[in-house]
């Protein structure tokens, strides 16, 4: 991680994450992590947890996967371990029993079970103690792998300040931008970029969606670079255009599932290695990041939603 007010991934970590080294394609890795972040969000709602704790958990969760592989750790264990840790850091702790209970229910739902099929978990049975142990171990692994550096800066205060400065602090504008910031938690942008850049991206998407005119190069007021802002927009918009079948993602909840997929798809390692050696034209509009990842989602959204918006020169 690079030195900053809070840790950010280095360029080498971004180019080749541990999961990609183990043969997991970037689109699949992103889809798995986004799905796990949805589990964190859903668990937070069921537990009536504060948004600051849920957001902190998702940021720590993404940081973890820049130093760890999906082949070595179960994504669901780390997700709930991050929520447990994030709740402590934001001083709104959860009871372990409640978190384990929600953990069990959401895991069963993810496997396709509904209603009475889920069943009631005994607090004195093996399942409860196994999930509890997995939760505690996951928290320990997050702390260990991140070197106990758990400092997180959330973007919500900056968003309100920036919109007030721009004279766009109406409730509908704030709510829309706030939603983009929350959606961005499903992507790794909080582990890649500074908060002013992420907030500027949320504002950019909002003003284009609502067709609001702002002064040219307004993002420079917040020390954000256009290329970085555009890149963050790409990460966010890609969430709305999934590249991987949801059934495949739902079938990769544990490290055992990931290992089984890798055994069935031995050619995936070669594909990942080929992607690493591909030269990307940075001048293409479809290139959304300096990481070498390409997506056409920005172009699609521009065609659908931005055709009446004001583009920067």
C-alpha cells in the first residue's frame, strides 16, 4: 500500500492482484467482490447497523483483496469479518450472536434456499460455533494482512461540502450523488483513489444524469484530475452492466468453490497472463483506468443518459 492519509493500493498491486496471479480473471474477481459487498450491505440493513460502519467494512474488505487471494480465503467469511471489524472501529459494535445469525440466513439465501428451507440454527449446535469461529478468524486475518492499518476516510462530509460550494445542495442532487458514493463501495475505488476524486466522480455522474450545468473544470477546485475522475465513473457504471453471469458468481462463495472453478477452467490462468501482456491504448474512450482494464460501460451510459448533458471541453 502506498503512503497516504489512508492506505491506497500500489500500481503493482492493481495490475496483478493475488487472485489474478492464481488464475481468476479480473471481471470474475470484480463480480465476486461486488456480490460480497451486497451481502455486507444487506447484513447491515437486517442488523439495523449504521451506514458508516457498513461503508467502513466494505472499504476494508476491498483493501484485503489487494494482499490476499480468493483461492486462499472465503469471500463470505472475510465479508462478515469486515462488517464485524468495521462496526467496532465506528464504535457501534454488534453482538456476535446476531451477526452469526444473519450470516447463516444470508448464506442459505445465497445458496437458493427460501422460507422454511433455511431452518432455525441452534445457538448450541456445531453450525453456530463454526460460523462464529470463521467470523473471528476472518477479523484476525484482515487485521494481520492490512498490518493493523484500518484508518478509513468516508466521503459523505466532503460530498455535502463540495455540493454547497458548487451551489447544488438541493435534496435531489445530494441524494443522487450520495447513492453513487454508496454504489461505489461495491467497487475497489476507495482503495485506489483519494476521497476528493471519488466525490468528484459521484458529482459528475449526478450532474449528467440530472442535466445540470457547472463551470468548466469544476473538479480542479477539489484537487482532482479529470482522468482519475473519469476512471472512477467507469468503475461505478460497470456495476450496472455486469460482465459475468450471476449464477457463476453465486456459486463462488467459498475458497472451495473458487478452487473447484479453477480446476474446471484450467485455461483461465493462460487468459489472465495474456491480459497482463496486452497493450492498452490510453486514448480510447473505453479505457476507464490506468490498471489496463477496459470496459464499454461508459460509452453505453453516455448514449443512454448523457446525451442531453454538458460535456467538459
